[in-house]
C-alpha cells in the first residue's frame, strides 16, 4: 500500500521482521505471543545478551563465507548479496558496540554512586 509516496508494505514487513527477531531473542516460538506480556517467558539478561552476541557472530560468519565464495568465483553468489550481508554484519556489530558502551557507562555510574 502506498500512502503519500511511501510504500507502507515495506515498513510493515520491517516491523514484522523486528517483532520476529525480538520474539526469537526472547525464546518465544510464536511471534504473535510476543505481543502479550503474560504469554512471554522471562528471559534473563545474560541469556538475552548471549543470544544477541550469537546472532551478531552468525551474521559475521555468513558475510565472511559469502565473501570467500564470491572471491573464489562462485556463480551463485552475486556482489550485491555479498555487500548487503557485509553491511548487515557491520551494522549489527556497530549496534553491539554501542550497547556495550552504554552498559559500561551504566556500570561505571553505578559503581561511582555513594551508598
């Protein structure tokens, strides 16, 4: 559906993809249940962090494999696919670095508090 020159179907697909990723990070098998707070299981911080780091690692490995495949002359791998996967991996790594920086800052703030 195009509204005011903006293709909302792509935005809706991206929102659905984000919800699915959030549900996957929470360990919910059905993304529809992720919207309901009562149906979502409790996920510990360490589990969520590990899941996120595993996802970043998987994206990095996929990008590297596609890059190697393209460099070896595989006809099934296109340059655009390699570049897209590398950018996805780069963005997820940068996001992880930003989260780490925020966590370190929060930890330092908590440690500097006087009791």
